[in-house]
């Protein structure tokens, strides 16, 4: 029995980041699936682990860790296995810059689109009173606002347009960065790649006009290389919904 | 290691990086630029995608061996990790996680709020006094469309009441968090002095005058603010100010979370 437990949803976005990092390091961990679409993350059992009600969370012995990107840095530093951060402090700076850019600028735009086309419709069919009660239970006010928008589909036209603009711009930035180097932000496979893969793995499916073999060959090659890693195969096999099976788009024909 | 630091007045991210530089003992050439007039975007300041698209908005730029770097917390980590000892960040992985998580919450929740209130009080009038041609010239070289929009909104005085209220609440919440963190009588936020103290101080110091109510009764926080200010690195950074009240100098900062 491992002393590491990861509370996660699908191998996707924030949950997928520590899942893939743990797999890459070869760390044995207990998987605790938290069903985001059933609002398990706002129920007392989970709030006892992470009072903010955000996923993922990880326990290592009696330590509790949240915030997926900082959690990945901990995973890399605290466990043996292949290094997912280069030794050069400047490479580390670049990796942290890109992770933050993705976490705070690019991923929210991807997820605004994702929530409006995927998560919103999936939960909207549930009982309205149950949904209202579920929203009222959310501890962080900003997450309450976000869920309300997703559930009732109230993203404004302007903000969706802005998200589309950012997705298109971000894709061009990634393509340019990956044409400079084999990996994102440094010359070795790192946490930046683990992070980036989690927001971008379904790109050729979700944004086929913007990301394809003609327009973004470097992104596609990068995604396929990561998809072919045994750790990614094992991580995405842990998915339970159609979200995770989208990864098959990266199969080489 | 050849370092050139382009910094603004010692407040917000410029204060974090200046103090981190002095804490870590690296030699750097310092170049003072006016971030409030968009000088970071002029040709004489080296840039690259990480400078153009920095989440932090108008922060300092450290050029290290020719590579322009942005984002104050990560620059501070770089300065720490390339020093011979680890003066302002713990090496233990869990303590480092605590520091990075603390800083992330400051960047995401406190920095956008402080910058919003700061530019509303201290930059909006200055920009609206510029004529259209001068302002267009200022923002023309800005590569990030959303940063450019923030500049234009500030000049137009387009501040949203809900965002102002939310920003005030976030400053109050940050002070409460600091006060709670210090409740066991510790001197520094995470035990040993670290980047978390610098980053938190840099965004909160200017809020004492703007949001005095947020600091009411927060005596431990007041003591901590004084201790940070008294550090040789911070007082040296403050001595570089070209204005009498550097805590009132604000340039557009990180954007307020678009999700609400």
C-alpha cells in the first residue's frame, strides 16, 4: 500500500497533470476518482481533504498538497525516478513561465470553450434543485460563479469570442516555441510538456481548423511523441469518460 | 553570469525582483525605466515572447546572458537557485511547495486586485491627461492584445464597480490570511524569510493607504510589514525610488480572472 494518494478526476487538464507526472516518475500511488460531474469535489468527504473543493489533491503520508502545477514540482523533487526538471535554473525559469502562461491565460480559454460544449450540457440534464444545491455548496466564490456559468450556459458572446482569440493565438505561440526546440521550454522532456499535453492533447479534434498537420506540424509531432510514452498510455487508460478517449486522435495512421 | 535588470519604481513586481537580487548577492546592472509610460515596450528594452505575454503585465525584465526574463516570482526563484546557497527559498520539497503555492495565490488573487485599485487611483488620471496621439504611440508596440485593452480601459476610466468591490474584498482576504499565518508568533510567513514575504509585501505595501480598512486591527500584519521594509534588501530597493512615494506608482498588472 503506497503512502501516496491522488484525488483526481479524468486524465485531463489539472487532474491529468499530477497523474502523468507520477506515472513518469514511476511512483506507486492510490487512485481516488472524484466525479466532477457528480460534484463529489464539494461533498464533505472530499472537503475534509481539501477545504477549497478543487481537484486534484494529493496526500503523501500526512502531508496534503493542492495546486496541480506546484504539486507536480513536489512530485518531481520528492521522489526518485527520471528528472522532470532540467538542472539549469534558467531552463527551470522558462518551464515555470510556460506552465503559468498555460495555467492562467491559455487553459482558462480552452476550458471556457470546453465547459460550454462539454461539461455544461452533461450536467444540465440533472435535477434543477439538485444543481442549485450543488452550486450553493461550492466553497470558493469564484468557482461558484464559474460553475453557474457552465451549468446555465451563460458565457457571454464577448467572452467566448475572446477565448477563441486566445486559443488561436496560443496555438500559434506553441507552434512557434516547438519549432525552436524538441520539447516545450527546454531541450528535455519536462513538467512543461506534462502540463501542456494535458491542455492540448485533444487539439486536432477540438480545433481542427487551427491545429492540424499542415498548420501546426510541430504541435502534432510533440503531442504524438508524448502520447507514445508508456506513462501517458497508462494515465489515459485510467479515464472513465469520452473525454479521455479523445486521445486516440493522436494514433499515427 | 551577466545580468541587466530593467525595473520600474520599487513597488509590486519591480520591488520583488530588486529585493531578490540584493538578497541573493548577484551583481547586476540596473536600468530604471518608467513602466507607467510603457517604456518596457520600447526598442531599447530587450524582449521576447515571455516578456510580451507575461501574465504579470507591466513587470520588470531581467536579461540574463542575453535572454530576457519576466514574471517576478520565477525570476526570484532563478536568482535564488543560481546563487551558491539557497538564501530566499527552502530546499525541502514540501516547504518549496508551500512557498510556490502561497506565491501562486498571491499572483492569482491579490496581484490583479492590487493593480486594479492602484491604477484606478494613481494611473488613470495621468493617462487621460495624454493626448490621443501620445497614448497611441505608447500602446502601439504592445504585442499582447489583452494588455493593450487594459491600458485603454485605464485611460478611459472604465472601471467596473463589481471588480472594484471584489478587488477590495481580495485585499481584505489577503490581510486576513497574513494575520492568521502569523498567529503563532512567527516573524516570516512560512517560517524562514522567503520569496513569499517579498511577493506578498510588494503587492500589499501600497494598499495600506488605499484600503486602510483592510488593515484595521491587523497588528501582526503591521509588524510583519515593518520587518520586511526594514530588511537591508528592501530598504536598498526602496532607496532607488525616483519618486517620494513609490508605493503609489502602479502600471497595468495581471488581469482579473475572466471566469469571475
